């Protein structure tokens, strides 16, 4: 599993180039932290859905979510 810190470093590197992420200052650190936390949550949700048998390898998270049946009323 990728951690929020790993996502943060990958995002900073993607925006600033391949210099170490620690050498760049981030203007809105709180926002970047929230984005990274959401990425970690989305990855975990994807793992849970796949472990429960939804979707198939190669699908994106929204495609796996679409395979979940609608709530059936009793």
C-alpha cells in the first residue's frame, strides 16, 4: 500500500521535476495532505472491493464501483 507521504513526494516530483521533494516548498501543505489522504482512502477502498470479489483485474476504481449491485429492498 502506498502511504500519504509517498503520494505527496510523487505529486511534488511530478510538478517540480525529479529533484528531491524535500527541496521544494509547498504553498498549501494542508490541501496537499488532504489530497494524499484521499488517494490512500481510494486505494484502500479499491482493495476492499476487489477482495470481496467485485470487478476484475485491470478495472479502475469507478469501474469496480459500478459493478456493485444496487440496494435490493426486501
